[in-house]
């Protein structure tokens, strides 16, 4: 594969895959977070209500699979970041950007270990005993994924695609 | 907590989700995971160290080597976390349910939030440099 395309294109494609998968995860988790934070009690009328009225439990497995896939792709491209991106960032004194990327890697790792409980709570969404825990862990994951996405986006703007 | 389109029923949707042992494993793994991750980073106990410039992977922590470029500890911290959290999860599967049920479930979402101030503090190297330049 690397013989057919340039090294830059190869890593740019993987970064693009990382981004596309992240968009799917962001959408699914935002729907779920809205559904647990602001549940719809009567038939949805407007676009905001319909956004909140999704069958949120059905997203749980997809969220876990997407999170793990994004995590694996991110782990695969991470060494390239460490060599080709972070060193020039430090040389250019972009320390806040570098710091926030390290913040992102820690948040991503913590999000990963939340997935088993998250999945269990959603697969038992009929049990009211788990309502608060399910709401809490879903909101934490949604905030984490938005944070990961925004930091990744800003970092890409600093030195990303085709760098 | 329910939505209009997801009515409650008595049964969980899969045998894994109905398993008491999986419940013990999953909840213990997710409660202990964030704390173990922060501890493995604070105490610097990566299971492996990776050197991306030379493609070198070694067990445990390995400090700076001349001509080897930067090392990466993040993979090692994650592997340490997965290993210890899994071991604790397996131990939890052996605990009687009446004892396990005393563990408050809010720890699953509260502990990750409490880890954030530590993470910000652990990145002081970057913030100091940012303030300096």
C-alpha cells in the first residue's frame, strides 16, 4: 500500500478514517446524551424533540464498537504524530497544543475503560436501578468524545492533513 | 430516564447483559480503570515502552537512549490498566452478589471526572512551557 501512494498520503488517509469514524461516534453519543438528559415524554413534534426521541438503547453496541475502532486507528497513527507532528510543534513553541493533545490521549484511555459498564447499563435499560449510573456515564462519555473531537480538530488545523 | 420509543421490559436483551458475573466484571473494570490508569501514569508503570523512530518495543519502562528518538509510554500505561482492571474484574466475579451490590454505581461516572484535575496537573510540563514562551 505504501508503495502505491506517498507516505504523506498514506497517513493522511488513516487520519481521515479516524475523523470519519469519530463523526459517527459523535452523532450516536450526542443522540444518546440528549435522550437521557432531556427525555421526551410525549410524541416528538419539532426537530429538537425528534433528535431527543431516538431509541437510545440501540446505539450502545455501535458506540462501543466505534469507540474501540477509533481508539485502534488513533493508536496506529499516534507514533506518526509523535515523530512528524509533535517535534515540530515543540520546535514552534506550540506548547498549549501539545499539552492538549496529551490531555486528549489520557481522556481517550479513560473513556475506553468506561465502555464495559456503559454497555451493561444500556443493555439493562429496563432496570430503573441503573438509570442514574447510565445517565452519568453516558454524559461523561459524550463530553469526553466532544473534547477529543475538538482537540483533534484544532491539532489538525495546527499541523495535520498532508503535513 | 426512558424515551418514548424505548419502552421498558423485564428482560435484558442478551445473555451477556443478563449475566451477574459480567455485571460484576464490567462495573469493577470501569470503576477501577480510571484510577489505575492515573496511578500507572503517576507511578510510571507502563507494561511496555515503544520507541517509534527505531520501532523498538521493550517490556516495562525504558528511559532516554541516545539516538533512539522519543519514547512512548501511553501504550504501556493502557496495557497496565487493562491488565490490572481485568484482574480486579475477575476477582469481583467471585464476590457474593449481596456484597457486590453495596458498591455505589455512581463511582462509574464520578471517578473519571475526579481524574481530570490530576490529568491537568500531570501535564504541568506543557503548561509551564506555554506560560514561559
